[in-house]
């Protein structure tokens, strides 16, 4: 009899806990259904999480496919990007500027894969208007600048039925074609790999909001870049991350690209 008296209290407590959890989710942006999931391994650890969004945007004459999400505990960010004219079943190689991976957390880069660090390959196994699945593996630079082998990478995501995210439009620099203002951060030393402290802050005048990729051509083994979204128009400051290893000492001149706009800085 005591158990029967206690049982309704247990059920009531469980109901209230569930209700509080749902209410908490609603108050903090709503109950969200993940767009998909991802996972990969290094030599000693497995990383796993959910995908928040999967979308394709036009960028210049080509397209970019973005898969973005978070780790299972929400503390780390996953961003896998593919570059092509059209996306279909097949392999996308970092060495051919067709794929990249940025995995970050606590304000630092945990893993970064691109053409600068060795071969990284993404395989699209299936793709249609609603769903994409695939795998990935290859070389990535970790927080300490050490090259690591990532393997058993997998992803599965549902494309939203919402309109395609627009690409932002705007201009860089001043009328003379110079990037102003420019704030360069970090120490750049010949033969030493860049870290998260190596950045450059530039200014953009945004005419229409949307996604953007701002990048420099490789110079002396270094590239600056960032991909994100402008939500408002007007002047915006953008922080670009440096990747690579300086090959020579001395001043270097970089050309920055944003859509059809370009400017230069030293």
C-alpha cells in the first residue's frame, strides 16, 4: 500500500520535471529538431554531435554546401564545407579546394582541415532535394599545430524546405582599393605555423545581408579567411583567421576577396 501511495508522487515528479525541461527549451528559442548528425575520430577520441543546418548557397560562379552543428554537449562547433559547381555523389578533395573542416570550441580551433595541411577527402554517398549522407577522413591540424589523422567521419542531414539562404552583397576597403581599417594580430614567424592568435580584422560595407566568405589568396604560405552570415546592412567588422606557415621573412601584400569586391593590405 505504501508503494501505491508513493507511485503517484513519483509520476507527478517525473511529469513536472519533463514539463520544466520542455518549458526551458521553449523559453530559450523553442524545441528544435536536429537537421542531422555527424561523427568522427582521431587516434584516441571519438567526436559526435548533431547538425543544426544543411544548406547550399551560390558563391560567385560556383556553390558552397554547408553542414553546421554542435557537439553532443553543445560546447563545440562543427562546420564542414564543400565547394563545387553542382553537388552529386562523389569525392571532394581539400587538395583541389573542394572541401574543408573547421571544428572549434572555447574560442579556439580544435581541428582544421584544408589544402594547407594535407589531403582531406569528403565523400557524398547520397544526395537529393531532401537528404544528404556521406563520409570523410584525412589530415587536420589540431590546437597545438600538430597534424592529426581523422577517420570514420560520417554525416547525415536533411535539407530545409525553407528558401535558400541568400548571399550577402557589399564592398571592401576604400575608393583607392585599400583595406581600411586593418588590425593585424599575432606574431608571424618564418617556419612557424600560425595559431588562433593570428588574425586580421577588416571592415566591410554590407549592402544586403546573407552568407559570406571573405578570403585572401595564399601569399608566402599564409591565407586569411572566414565564413559566416551578415544579418544587417552597413559597416561591419570581420575577423579573419590565418592558416599556414610563413615561408620567408619580410612584408607581404595580400589581396582580399568578398564577392566581386577586392582590396589589398600589407
